[in-house]
C-alpha cells in the first residue's frame, strides 16, 4: 500500500486535547496517525468517571481510523488542565442495522499536562483495559441518542461514561488524504517556482540560472531531480 499522509485537518480538531487523542496510536508507536472520520456529539455527560473519580466533561467526540481502531474521546472540563482527556479505544466493533454500534474496549488512554511531549503532542498513558462502548440512534441520519462506555483496567480501576444527546444531529467530518508522492511533487514544484523568482530578482544570467536554481533547491532541502525521473 502506498504511503499516505494527512493533508487537511478540519477545524473540529482545534482543541489540542482531541488532536492528542487522535494521534495517540502514533505516539505509542504501534500505529500511524490514520484518522479518517471524526464525529462530534451534541449533548451532555450524565455520568463520567475515570479511575473511580467523578469528572465534569466538556465535549465528546468519536474518532475512527483506517486501521479499524476507534476512540470515544472525552475532554475533561478542568480549568487547571486544558489538555486533560480520557479515551475509550478498541479495534473490534459491530453494527446492528443503523441504530446500534458496539465497540470492544482494549485500552483507556489518559492525557494530561504532566505527560511528556513528542513532536508537540502529549503522549497518553495507555491503560490496557476490558470493556464496551455502546452507541444508540440512527447512525445514517446522524441522529445519535446516547453513548455508554464502561471499562476496567489491569489494576482494577473503573472508567464509565453515560452521554445523552440533545436531539441535534451529530457533525461528521471525513478527512481527505492523498498519496505522499503527490504531496512531494507539489512541494517540489512550489519550491522550484520560488527559486525561479529568486533567480529573476537577483538578475542571474541565463547561462548561470540552472546552477543557481539547483543550489537554491538543495539549500531548501528539496531534491533538484524529480521523483519521477
């Protein structure tokens, strides 16, 4: 399979906490950042507990990756720690028609301000866990009714979410991707154009222009030779 990269991150990812959650697999080294769908749920948490502690929640989103791994991610309403999130995650799910979705949980991911940074992203603490998330409602029309998650980690700590929607349709965004080769080709053409403009501004003689552009590209970290050659 050809290498691919994310070329557009929708505005829905403006919260750094949710971006950290989406990149959690990459940060732990087991998977690439392959998120292809994000669903924002409108409503409120009626119950939210992490390791037995009652917590207020700020927002709930669902992330799905091309690999099949999915995340129900909750941003904790903690004024002292805007990075704090809890994610119920698993890679095995089943659907029953359009009104029921069940995700088997094998991890709970915990992000907070005291977690280390890698590439500007908080590395989550991964707690191997067992549990389930269940989503009720008409998925096709985006009219989700509720989400409930329960999980227990290896130390016996429990995590629970009961989320009730407010009747508003969920917001679904699919992330556009394209082959890495196309991204590199477009970057090279952009750099080539910039170097030609520099050559014109510097009034480089025609006989010296090719050498100048090659040097300009190399200084910018761009190969003078196309990947297609």
